[in-house]
């Protein structure tokens, strides 16, 4: 179907490469293929809630004609941009993650027991692989790769991992980080490098991207249960998760 002829009465879906969340009275869409964010204002949310499957806002029982008319061009624009689709989409849009309630404190950790040649090699490899992924792949491709890896290690995920194991590997990463990453490196690169480093030891915490408004900002971090592994939980709680892998 040509998107320009899509009728408002048809049921639409978020495109497979789009994630969405409701924050501060608007919906933020994350286009994983183009690595960009799009905001949808409050006036259009209920109308789109009636038209779009998996829309993060429950529509009100009735929608005014004026709001419906004002939303029609917005919906057509989202279709044209490929953020909505008239085809059935069964992708997972779940952005649920445990509430961040704690952070890891590495002060006073003895590095001799957590740093060895093998971990140094894994750390350097993780940083290199992450840099190449961010340079040559979209967030959609990265998400699919990480989901496929989690699926291959489902048994390890089911068994879980002791908090001490997560703490030790995260502490090793925190110790090695200044040798390859600087304070200027973005949170996205830091989080994906940590995810890859931990996966090399069969540990699989969650990679999270969150957004906030007023002003708009996006942030990425790594979380295991309620524990944030590479940031302060007070900071990440300001952001609403939009992508959880």
C-alpha cells in the first residue's frame, strides 16, 4: 500500500525498527534505523492510540473531530517517514526494566584480584568491536545482534548470575576504562562496550536507553535488576526507558 493513500480508519502498527514511550504528556519515538528521535504532542496521542497498535497511550473513549482532523497529517507524516506501517508488526516493544534503586561503588576495590591479561584482552576487544558497530551499523542492527546473543545463551540467563560476579566484572571494566575511553566518549559507547565485555564472561545485564524532556535528552546505561552498573541510579531515574535489551 502506498503510504500516501493510507486511510485513518485502518489499524496501523509501529514499524519494527521503532520504539516508543510516553513521557511528560508526549510520546517519544526512537527510530533505530536512523538513530534519531521524534516527538508527538499531547493533542494527537489519543487519536493515534485508537489507530496504532502498541501505542504507549491508552485512548480516551471519545475523540473530538478537531483533534482527529489535526492528527491526520501527523499520522500521514509518520507513515511517510516509515515510523508507522499498515502491515502487521509483531516486534517486541517492551521497554520494562526494574526500577533503578542502587549503584555500584568501586571506591577501595583492590584491582589486583580482578585485572589479568585475559580481561585486558577482552576489554580492548570489546572497545574495538563497539567502536566499529557504532560507526558502521544502526542501533537496529546492534539491538538485533544483542538479542540474538541473549537467545543463544538463554540457559545462562535462566540460571542468573550472582551479584558478586556482576560486581567483579563491572569493577574490572571501570578500572580499565580510562585507558581506552575518555570522559568525552558518549554514554552509548561506554554502555555497549560494557555489555560486550560482560558477555565475554557469560554475564548478560540489560542495555537501556532512556529519554527525558524539558529539555529533551537521551541517555544510555547498563543495569542488572535494580542495580546500575555504569552510572548513578539517581541520575538514570530521570529518564524514561524507551529501549531495553
